């Protein structure tokens, strides 16, 4: 008991305070990492809504990506594009360009 009275209070309080400080710093770091990953996932979900690669006006060239709105092509501004027309691929039944008449 005599030993406890001889130890200054600063030496007995510092280790628990440092432990709490380091623990709260690690928790804050983990929380910010989780929030950053969630924001990245939400941003990717939004970018997957861009319809430009499935549009008729998409040229496939990196010089001119869209013939109607070249400045908005493949950006978040093109998500609600009023000029969007879905493409009909040659494999789908809506395309008749690649088929000859009379052949099955």
C-alpha cells in the first residue's frame, strides 16, 4: 500500500490514456476506410447506369464517342440522355441487315 502512494499519478494514468487514444485512432481509421469503400461502390453503381455503350449513336472510336452529344458521352451527365436509342445487334431478331432473302 505504501508503494502506491509513492508512485506519481501521471505514471499510473498515462498507459490507459495512451491505450484509449490509440484505440480511438484505429477505430476512426477503420470507419473512414469503410465509408470510402461504400462511396466507391455507390459511384461504380452510378457509372454502370451510363447507357452510351448500348446506344445507336456510339461510334466505337475514342476520337468521337457519340455523334449527338460528344462532350457528354460516357459521363454521369449522359445517364438521363433523351437521345438514347438502344442498338439492335445482328444476333438479335430485330436486325435484318445481315440476312439475305431466300436463305434460312
